[in-house]
C-alpha cells in the first residue's frame, strides 16, 4: 500500500501544475500547508478496488488539487475566507451553487461553465482549525462527490506522507 | 477529516436561495449567521446539474424531472438545543396565513412538524413548500421553492436525505386509501 502511494506521489510530483485556477495557485503560494495533486491516472490508481462507480465519478475529471491549510499557523482569518470566496466568484467567474454550515464548519461549492458544460468545480470547507480546498479541473458527478471525499479520506496517509515530507 | 467528509456529503447530497416568501427569508436572515445553527442553501444551478445524471430507472427519471423544476432549497437547523419548541413557535408565528396554506401536521415521537404550501402562478401550482419541525431538543425549518410536484417531494427528500419530507408520502397513501 505504502509503495503504491509513493508511486502515486512520485507520479503526481512530476505532473505539471498548469491550468489550475489562479486563486488556488495564489492561496498555495501565500500559505504553507498540504498541497496534493490527483490526475486522472493517479485517481485511477487509487481505485484499487476497481470500483466502477468510482471510475464513472472521475471520468470527466482532468485534475484535482487539494489544499489543506492550518488556519491558526497561517493566521487565516474569516475575512480571508470571505475574500477567497469573492476571488473565485469575481475574478474567476465561478458561480456558487451551494453553501452551508454544519457543526461549525462552512462549506461552499462553486462551478465554472463554458459552452454549457462544467469546466471547473471548487469545493471549500473551513472550520476554526483548517481550510480545505478541492479545486477540480473538469466535472465531478455531484451525486457521487461523497465517494471522492471518501477516497481522499481513505488515502489520508498520502496527505500524512506529504505533510511529513514538508516537515523533513 | 472524517467530519469534513460527513459534512460535505450531507450538504452535497442534500444540496443560493432565491424567490422565497418574505417571512421565511426574514427568519433565515435572523439566524443564518448564528453559528449554533446549521444551514444549507442550494441554488437552481445545483439542481440543474443534478439533472445531468445518467438515469435508467423510469421512477428515478421522474424524480430527476421534478428536481429540474426546483429553484432553490434552504435549510436552517439546530440540534441538541433546548429551545427547539420556542424556535418552532417563532417560525410558525412568522408565516403569514394569507400566503401559506397548511398542508399537513405530523407528530413523530417528541417532534411536531407542519407543512405549508404557497400557491404559484402559471405552471407552478405550488411555488413553495415550507416544513417547520420542532422537538424537545432540535429544530428545523426548510423552504423548497420553484415548481413543486408534491407527489415527488417525498422521493426527493429520500434522495437528498432530508428527514421529514418522507411524511409527504402519506398524502399519496391517503388518496390511494380513499379509492
């Protein structure tokens, strides 16, 4: 498992980071934290159980960037969160399709369309401890988004490995 | 991370807000920034994206068709709260009886629920469905608006994991019993 994860990490590391939203790029540049890339091929590799539903979910995804920022360490305020949301909608033409708050955690979902098709999806979540951003190039079947979170959650050791690498 | 996932799943599966009655808007405005409340707001765009789903089952297609006519959903909820019944009464008092017609009342364990509808114009016979629920330790108000097909709402509630909407299936059951 660890070996596979390392291969995935290496594969991801050699991919270019182009075509991501500028707002996410700037956020990553400005703040230290966990930054993960999942490309279509790497996503397929994570699907070790060869789950067909998972394959369907990722078929229209070109790339996913996942950021996790420690809000306290990075002094990321509520005003910063508000500005980040505005940057996605005003500077990047994303449209908010959902927002919510659950157990003190705010969640916002945005999409950007071109030619009637979804070309990008942003899922943001923030609580008093952390900020999470999923910047998806392409489209995720929203009804299957739960599976994506599950995948990232089940592969949290990837994040831990990277976090460790950052610290080392 | 687990709680992030659960939160996101619940919200994404249950899925801004637009064209509601004034009363319910004021109630949401009063409490939406109160962090002791959970809230979800879903736009018509989200509903339209859900209709892109590839569906084979005819019954599911009917539900998706009903979802495509929805314009928005707002939920405001408070769990583990002792003021569930106080909030329930406050929300009910704010609903103008001239605009909203009571559809159904349900008592489920320690919870009271009331469903209201607001009539629409044109093709939308029902423009808004409001559910208010209050119990000994929780409270929820939900406003679903757009072109609403009551026959499908119970199924939409099941798809979106909105507890309480399943009671609307009883309306259909009662009709069947009469025939």
